C-alpha cells in the first residue's frame, strides 16, 4: 500500500496535469534528446507526448530517464496520422521552424489546446509538418549558431506555455476527467500491479479516489 506522503505527492502532480498541452516529436530518435524532452514535459505538467519514428529507426521506449514513468508516450505510424488525430481533437499544431511565416514563440496563445511539433537536428521538420501546421514558431537568437538542440527548444517553448497557463489559473484545478485520473493514479501508485495486468491482459481492478483497489486484488491462479 502506498504511503500517505507518497500518495499526496502523486496526487499533487496529477492534479496539475495538462491534458491539452503536448509535444509531437517528428523523427526525434536520439535517446538523450527523447529523455530530455520527456523530463521537461513532466516538469511542466504535460500528461502525454506523441512521436513518429525516423525511417528505419524505432522509438526508444526506455530512454526517458524516469520521465516515461509519469508521461504517456503515444507512437504513430506517420506524421499525417498524428496531426490529423491531434487537430481533430481541437489542438493547434505549432511547427518549431524558422520560415517566412514564423512568429515569435511568445506571441502564441498557449492556453488553447496546443501541440508543439519538434524535429531532430539531422532531419528537421518534414514537409508534411510544415504544410499542415497551424503556425510556425521560432525562438529569437542573436548569436552565430542558427538553432538550438531540440530538447532545449522544447524546454524554452513549454515553459512559456506553463507561464501563460499558470497566469490563467489552469494549474489551480484538476483538468483530467475522473476515469483518467483514477486510472493514472492507480498506475503511478501501483506499478507492479499495473505491469501484471498489462502482461496478462487483465482489466485494472476498480479503484477509489486514492487509486487503491476497492477490493483486495488477487491475481488469478496460474
């Protein structure tokens, strides 16, 4: 059973999760970059992130250095599918890319449902991302280097989103629906039971508002 102190910490983080703020990684494949993006996502309260793998390169699910425990990772077969799903849910998709149509990233209203699209240094953003994005955003730079590391760019943009959302009071109330909240709290508080259920294809037990099984959970006999 999770301790009272541990439960309070988990609930405090979950109470501030932002289900309508996310990152879509377009062929970002280096483990240290994936790790850093997911750690920042957790730090600003992102609930889940999305990713499309580079050609012939799989997504590294175990490279989030702890971020993967707290931030969901959804992979997509291609960028068209990912963007269609997000835009269909009402997200504005922002391509982090310098172009003639780019605006300063601070000019965007991040209190709207928002997905920030990030590309890897080797590939950049795909033509699909640039064509289908609702806006292009850029981080002003006055030095000689023309771009930031993708994980640094993610942090800069996400913390601006956090600043705006905090000012709007969006971290002051629970924003996850009740079913998602209880399910996630169960997964965070009971990772061993969550893993057992996943490996054996079992439904989660019914849980209370603290993520505790309503009845003692007894795994079926082998």
